[in-house]
């Protein structure tokens, strides 16, 4: 059928191949479009390296880095590159789904409230002594150039340090 297409149609499909990008297509859809359109641009793909390079150029931004590195560092033919890109896309989608589900679980957990009356902030409000206050003071010392005597004195007198009030 392709032999009976007008020259203008063939040229248009070759141009479409030149500008082909994965975009919102999944890897399988991009691969199928690449295969269908590549036969109109055989002059662009004289070698296996050229075919791999062109396939990688059209990949989505979140897959292209790994695929480019693999194309440069390993002996990749076209079939291996397609399989590699599919595996990377699947892995990244899986990781994204896991991150989204864990962030949803955290946000639901934050609305659940906390026991202890003050929401876990009592370490910074009161004048209680012990490891929590020592940790807070040493953490603050690490963040700034060091606690001044005036700030430490306010903690010891039972008044909260204004830097920690929320």
C-alpha cells in the first residue's frame, strides 16, 4: 500500500518522523509510531547506531537521560534500546506511584491529630530539662554560630526562647 502513496504524503510522513517525540505516549505507542514512520525516512537511518540515536532523541525527558547513557556506554542495538527504555519507563512509573501513595498516606496521617495535648512541640515551649532540651540546644548551636549566653539564660529561667515559638 505504501508504494501507491503520493510523493507529498511520503514527504509529509518523513517530516513527521523527523519531529517525532514520545510526549504523552507510553513507550509502546511511541515505539509503534517510530516503526510506522521510520520506513518513510530510511535515508535518516543508514546504520543501527543512527536508528538507536534517533529513537533516544524522541524519548520523554524522564527516560532520555538513562537511555542516552546506556546508548553511549553499552553495545545497544535497536531492540535492546527499546526494551531498556520500556524497563526504565516502567520503573519510573512504579516509583512515582509509590511516592504518590506514600505522600497521600503521610498527608492523611497529619490530619489524624496527635496525642499529648501540645502536638509534640512541648520540647521547645517549656523549661523542662533533660535530653530533649539538650538536643534542641545542641541542634540550634549547629544551625547558628552558637547559642549566646542570653538565650541559654532565658531557657534556664523558664521563659521560652522566641525563636522556637510557633
